[in-house]
């Protein structure tokens, strides 16, 4: 605020001085004539003796043109942020030198950072999907599909075998045999079996007596153990004991274990028969369809993704990459960086302020190289001024400093200045002086 007040006071003083000089006749307005009044002259005499200002008034006796000018940097720019937001960081101050790419200020960018993270996550997902398609099926997936096909084939084979002629009849016969076996266990032995068992016991007993008699005849022999009579007696005794055990077994009640075993055989035979009867041709067709479906799934896994699927996944990756780049650009727009090497000439922003792209916040200039631009060269004076026209330069603020230069170019667009059309001539001095500052006034003599 104090700086602004000082600037306003300086402007008021300059304006007052200019007005006083104009009233005193020290300043001529281009396009108007200024007369020098004669003492005690009548109005007619004053008009007759007035000296008009003509275009030749800005020309020296040798035909050169004299014009006012200012010192300006060769390169300067008004900088603004590409996005709207709150200023979060200012990294420079006025008068500070910066390099191209240096950070000048940064806006709060939490939303832009979230957008970047979201776009990067989407890109990673698209890349993973594309990699999955390009890699094809994994070994566990192929093994699972192969197992499903094997199971379906096994079911189909079982159903196909069950539907063959004679399988149901064989199952019925097996059930009848199991039932007969159970009935036999429950009913016990027949009378004929007991008679035969008793006869076997009697026959075995007779063989024992006969063998005993033969043994008794040689029992005192020293080598009795090696004689055949001894082995015959032993064999006859064993046969006799076996015959008695068989008879006792036939005469005894059925054992629970035999009944349980026979019952289990009946149940197994009946279940087999029921299963065969329940499996109809419709089940066989369904099983065949299951085999075909499992085979198709296995073939699909082994073939991998189609070209169209991979192309679509690649397009998704490209779109996600573009989204990431766009999010990064939006994030970069929250930063203002120096476009070239230079000096911060003006800084028109403070921390916490809201800025918009339309507002210039920084003025950056390269203060190492100066050029001179004229301010009041009229359309009549600019004629004949061309590129490389020699120029002589003097500076109001630096007495005694005079340097040569040449016309760099003439700006093609003239501007209205209080009724006169003036053109800007850009002059390149042949040397640079460290005492020169921005907007210092200069007097330019153009040598036509």
C-alpha cells in the first residue's frame, strides 16, 4: 500500500509539471502549431508572427530524425497460471534470477493428485488385463478343465455301459443269487447234509481205527517216526477231527457274521439293479452333452484369447494411458514455471490468494540484454527508416553515455497518439551498459 501511494504521488507531480510546461509553451502537441507571441502585438500581428510546428521540427539540420525512446528488455513475458485455484507456494521474490523450468509458484492441487492416482490405477488394471490375455491359460486352469473332461467322460462311459442289453438281466440274477445265499444261511443245513456229515465222521473214525491197528504193530520199532504207519495214523486223525467239526458246524445255529455278510451282498446287488433301471437314455444324452461342453472349455483355454479381445484390451490400455497423461497435464497446470532464463520483475500475487488463468501474476524478463524502442515517431518521420538504419543513442539518466546502434525492425502497426499515428522502431545498441535499467528514457537520432 505504501508503495502504491508513492507511485501515485510521483504520477501527480509529473502530471502537474507537464501541464505547467504545456501552459508555458515549452511542450508542443504533434499536429498543432505553437506560436511565439510578440510583446504588445495585436491579435492580427500575433497570428502573423506565429511559428507553426511542422514535421521538420523533429529533424536535425542534416536530415536525421530525433525521437524519444525507452530502454526495454529484449525478452519479457507476462505469466499467468493455466488453472484456477488457491496459491499454496511461492518460490521466488521480485528481483530474483531464475532459470528456465524453475518453479515460480504452485496452487493447491489435492483434486488433481487424486485424479492422477485414479487414472494410474485404471491404467494398471488395463495393463494387467492385457497381460492376462496375452499370457493365456495357466497350468492349474488347464488341469482343472482336463479333470472336468475326464469326469464327464467317465460318467458317459458308465451310462453307456449300463444301457447295453443283458446288463439288467445280469444284475437281476446277481440279486437272486445273493438272496438265495442269505436264505441258505438263515435256514441252516438240510437233513441230507447232516447225514452226509455223520457218514463222513464214521468213515473218518474207521480210518483212524485201521491206522491205529497198523501203527500198533510197529510202535516198538526204533525208527517208528520214519515209518509210513505213523504218518497214516496222523493223517487219519486229522481227517476225523475235521469231519467232526463240519458236523458240529452244520448242527449249530447260523452265525451273525454270516448273516450280515449275506445281507450286505443282497443290498449291494439290489442297489446295482436299481441304478441300472434308473439310468435312462435321456441321462446318456445329458452325459454326452457334458463331455462336449468340457471338451469345448478345454479347447478354449488352450487356444487362448482371440485377436479381437487382445485388440480391445490394447485400446483400453491406450485410453487409460491418455487419461493418465491428461491428469498429469492438469496437475502440471497448477504450477507456474519460468519459460526462459530471466529475472522476476514483478510479482503480483500473495499466498492464499485465488488466481485464474486470465490474471497475470508474474512479469519475467531477461535483463541481460536491452533494446531501445521509440515512442513518438510519427508516420511522416518513419518514412525512410529501414532495417539496419544507423542510430545514435543518448540517455537522460546517464549524462555522457552515448552509444551507436542500428534499427532492428519497425513494428508494422501504427497507433493513435492524440491524433497522430506513431510507429515503434526497435533499435539494437552495439553495446550493453550495466547502468541501464528498464524504462529509462533515451533520445534516438536516426540517420537517414
